């Protein structure tokens, strides 16, 4: 499947990524936590394939998240909250609506 997506090109990969994101949103709005988990896996997979196609390294994305965290965005630099942490950031999820 990965090779097929890469051969299809970035436009197709981007479309697939958008479709998966919409599915996650719809399932979340419908309170279907199990479906959110399944569709999130699809979303992350398709995002990773697009990153490969674009030459984006995950570490560069994490570095951007770290940069934003130090500027006071949604991620907390304190590491408080009891969730898993990475690089001093609290990546714990907010209370789920689903």
C-alpha cells in the first residue's frame, strides 16, 4: 500500500490524508471513540507517507512542536499533568469527548 501511495504522487496522498482527517472528525463528533482510534491510525499512517514523499523527517516536526511549546502554545513546557512526556513537553491528551 505504501509503495502504491508513493507512486500515486503527492496530490493523491494529500487527498487521502484529508479524507482520513475528515473521518476522524466525523467519528469524534458522533462520539465513536473506537472509530476515532482506527481512523487516527489511518490518518497518522497517511501523514507519515506524505512526510516521506516531501522529505520531511519526524524529528523536524517534533522540533517544531518543541519550538511552539516554548512560545506558549497548546503543548505545555512544564511536563505537568501526569501524561507521557518527551523533550520536556506534556503530550498528555485532554479529556476526550468521545
